[in-house]
C-alpha cells in the first residue's frame, strides 16, 4: 500500500483563532482530513463551532493568548488527552482601526496577541515537540509582513515580527526535526476585512492588484497549510508561502 505523503490523518493539531474566518476554515479543513483538531479562541463561539462539526475529533478550548494560564491550560489539555502535539497553526490575530493609528494602546494590544501571545504559545508547544523530536509549526502572517500598507502600522509591524519570529524559530528548532514555516495570505474575505470588501471602490481597486481577480476564500488556506504540515513538506522549513492570488508577484 502506497503512503499518502499529504496525509494528516490522526495528527494532533492546534489552531488558534479558530472560532471564525481563516482559523475556522483551516481547523475544519484539517478535521475533514481526519486530524484531531483543537479549536482555540477567546470567543466562546468556538464551542458551538465545534458542536456543529458533529465530529469526535474536534475539541474546543476557550482561552486568551494574552494569558499565560490559558496557554498552559491549552497545551496541558492537548498533551494529557493525546500524549503529543504534531502541528501548531498560529492563526490568531487582531487589527484595530482608529483615526489615531499611532496610538500606543493599539500598538500594545496588537502586539500582545499577534506576536507576544504567539511567541509564548509556540514556546510551550516547542517544549513538547522537542521531546518528540518532530513537529510542524505554521504561522499565518500577511501581505503586511512583506509590504508597507497605510493606516495600520501596529498590524504591519506585528506581522513583520511574526514573519521573522518564524525564521528564527526555524533555525533554532531544526536540530529537533521541528519545521517552522509562514503562510502569507493576501486579501481574504473575512470579518476583519468586511469593511474594505463591502466598499465597491476599495474592492475594485484591490481586485485589479490581484492576478486571479478575486479575494481569497478562507478555504483557500487549507491546502497550503496541510501541505506544509504533512510529510510532503518534510524538507521545507523557514519559508514564506504566499497565498495571495498573485499580489506580491505582480508588477504592472
């Protein structure tokens, strides 16, 4: 029988920010491919999301990435119930709009989730993966990690930091057979981008910049994440995989 190198069957996966949007789609995608998936989110809605899957492999954990106790609870729960953690998808992120985009409070709130919380959770998960001598970590970054965008310096800086955190971790963890990669979404239709998407002029302008002529659907992230988490990507670490419909590659 030939091995399916893309299989994530029975892999134990944590997906943060899994109550809605990209995180939910990624978590549900792994679930559909027979993984054991922990949906982690600050929103209690994550519990009803898991209930709707009607799948015993799906588990909900409510918690805040800004709270070390919640991080410890998540990791200990997964290990106690499975004995291991195979895959971590760092998807959770926040973005705040304000007329004063250089507001210190917005900077602190954004970095606490997008970078510090992800750093703390990754560290706890890495302790488990080091003992296993294997694992895959995927950070969901952004076009903002690569390019300058106006009106939200906190988000752009935090995602740039997450991109480089992934590369630093890839170097440090390679000796333990732990791979760390970044998936970089372009413009996706989610709750976070609703305002831009619902503005006809903004949507039209963005569509012109996207080679494929459309915004991404959260389901478009499932395949790239499964690829990087699977044995098909066993020799890939430290990369940025753009899932942007061609935005970054386009010139004129």
